[in-house]
């Protein structure tokens, strides 16, 4: 990673009629960095992603990606970026090899070079065995790897990933992220959007976004330090009543799917005091280091899960 | 140029692997010619054979028009499933994407129309080589015009359910106005005025001129009108593709 910006956004705004989707985004991503944009559904991630990836024009502000203006120099910029979209972007009836070959032609490669490049990617990404198979007949994980191969056809300097492992099982995700780490290890830059903290965690830096604004930006540890203590999780016989009692006693509980979350400066000391005085039966009590979820909770009073994560994903291993 | 060829190659490859679409596109013009020609020809003063000759260019136009516009539906489908985004982020000038789509749609429309061309001897239509070349040239120009119409329209749609409904609502009146099935000279004034605004009219007239040897409009005028439509519609499609997700 070096301190030359791969991507710079300055005072970006995007409006869709009355909806103000982005409200003044300032951002810099360094070359060789893996950067994550983390926020719940509807936070403005895909809008920002689409502007930086040349698919949308901002209403105000500017963005430069790899030294190119993201609005005025789109064709030059498109030669240097690769994108893995949230939705599948493969022609299902064509073979995997043809999908990659045609994308090579779209990137201006001569036919022979495009064929060689497709072959290299199939081999690198472990897709040689399914090269002749129709893309629609692949498993979810294989499709994602083909999408990644498609994004790498033009040998991009910067890779955009928009919720790239949405819906994948644990093994498929692990394979996918291994490829991404290999790409970053080779000097590439990654800009990813996600609403899963475990996907954002391996990034060098993370920006938390909500309601079109960047709330915090830093390394995962920097962000966790912002919580300023530890987190208590309490599940009681009646969480609503427990929350009222805790508020009346100077705490700030936040409801979550797993129980009440409390950020405490000295959680190990606070826990026995609370358990001793709480006039309700406690079903579970945990103390843990702050997570990115806790940072988001502290900054917004809401959880990332407000975007309704599929249960299978929550049990997934870290990428 | 490579981008343009990539767009065309992608669409043709997709047509080739989609055998159902390919075969149904080949059968459709035969139905148009023999069902429509026999049905209407029986009651025509021109007689069955004379009427078949008369409507042959009209049937060519019908086949080209519907095949070209429905080839453009792939754009709507691609937008709906997200595939269009992968094309739009490729470093291909937007005009090359629009033109590539127009040309691939025209080629897809010309495939079934070629079947009709092969049937010429069966209709006892004996065209001299210059007339045949003239007819083929007119067919190509008509196919490109209709494809440009389809692409410019489809580029704005997001739903594969709505696009065919709207297309049919527009295409059928365009076809009926064009004089494909009857001589415009005998039509009421209001219909003739509307026909002047319809690109299908000029395409049919060029093809009919090649087949029967007489034109309702000066051929140069028809050529200019169709070329104008192609440029304007391709420009409109280019603008939509340039707007990306802002459309």
C-alpha cells in the first residue's frame, strides 16, 4: 500500500428527486489498499459505488479514480477498473469460456489475446473444469468466481466489489476472498461495499456509511477504539422492561436481535453490579470486545442488521 | 471498432445458442406470407398470385420490423437481470454499443427475411439481378432502420413485460399505416398524411419498387428519410447508454 490516492471523492452529493441519497461524501482510498464501505441497506453504498464505477453521475461534487475524472474521462477509466456486481452479470446460456472471451473483446483485446487471457483466468481461479459449461448451470460460488474472472479480464488496477459474496455459503466465500487477497497481494486496490461486518473486517480501512454520510473512517482497530470500552450483551426474560430499568439507572441499552447491548467503560466491573440489581431473570450475559457492529450502534443507535441479514450468513466464517 | 464487433458477436452468439428463438424467427415470416397472402389474396381484385406479389414487400417489412424490434428486447432483459451493467462498464464508446446493438438487431432480422427471399421462385417472382440487388439493399436499410427504432425504444425500458405490449401497440399501427397491404394512393387523405411520417412506408416503398418496378415516392427521398431515422434513433440510443444508471 502506498499513499498515492487510487480514488478520491470530494463533496459528492446524489439526489433522486426528493431523495438525497448521498450527502457530501469525502473519501480517499490509497493504492494497494483494501477499502471497505460498510453500512446497512439503503445507506447509499451502491449509489456511491455506481458513481465511482462510472455508472452514475453525481448531482454535485467530483470523483477521481486512478487519476481519471469519473464523469468526464469514463472510457479511459473503464479500461483500468474491474467490477463484480451484486447481481449476476453473466450470459447464462453461454459457456464460461465464451463469457470471458467476449468480455476480453469488450476490453479491446485481439481475439487471440482474449482467448489466452480467458484460459489464464480459468486456470488461476480453478475454473478450467467448468470452462465449457453454461454459466447458468454453475453453483453460486462458481458463478461468483466467474464474475471475478470477468472483472479481471482487463487486468484492472482497481477492483470494485458490490456486496460480492451475497448469498454464498461459507466455503464459497472463503475461496472468493482468498482470490481477492491474492489480487491485493499482487498490488491491486480493492474498494468493496458490504453490510456484513465480517466481510469488512479484513479491509485495511473501513468507512461506515449511513443515510448518505460517512460516519467514521479508519482501520478496524481505530474504529473499535472509538467505542471506548467494552460491550455487554444481556438477554432477559423481558428485554423491554429491562431496558427501562437500565435507562433509569444511567445506562444506555440498545435493543438488538440477540438482546440488549450496553457499551461500558469497564464492562467486567459493570456486569456483576447490573446482574445483582436487575429485577428480572437474566437468560444470558456476555462481555466482548467492541465489534464494528458496536461502533455502528454507538454512532447511529441502530444495528447493521436493520438491513435484515439472512440467518445463514451470520453464522459464516470470516473471509 | 473491436467494441462494436464485440457487441455484435455477443448478440449473435446468444441467438445461435437460443435455438427456440432462432427457429421461431424462421417460421414466422412463412406464416405471414402464406396465411396472410392466401387469406387476403382470395378476395383481392389482383387475384391470389397478383396480391401475393403486391404484398410480398409488405410481408418482408412485417418480418423485418417485428424481428428487429423484438431482437432489441434483449436489451430490456439485460437491464432487468443486471447484465447490461457489465456491458456499460466496459471501455467501449457508447455510440459503439448503440451501433453494435442496431447492427446485431438488423442481422437478426435479416436471417428470417432471407428465408422469404429464397422463396421468390415459388411465388413466380422472377427478379433480374439488378432488381434483386436493389431488393437486398432495401431490406438491409429497412432492417437497420427498424433495429434502430427497437434499440432506441428498448434502451429506455426496464420491464420485459411492458416493452412487448408498448411495442405491439406502436408497431402494428406503423405497419398498417405503411401501405404494406394496400395501395396508399387509394387511401383517405388523413391516412396518407400519417403514412408520410412512418418510416415503414418508405421501407416498403423501396422494396416494392425493387419487386414491381414502380415507386410511390422518389427512391432518393426514401433513402434519405430512412438514413435520417437511423442517425436520429442511434443518437437517441447512444444518449440513453451514456446516461448509464441515471436513466
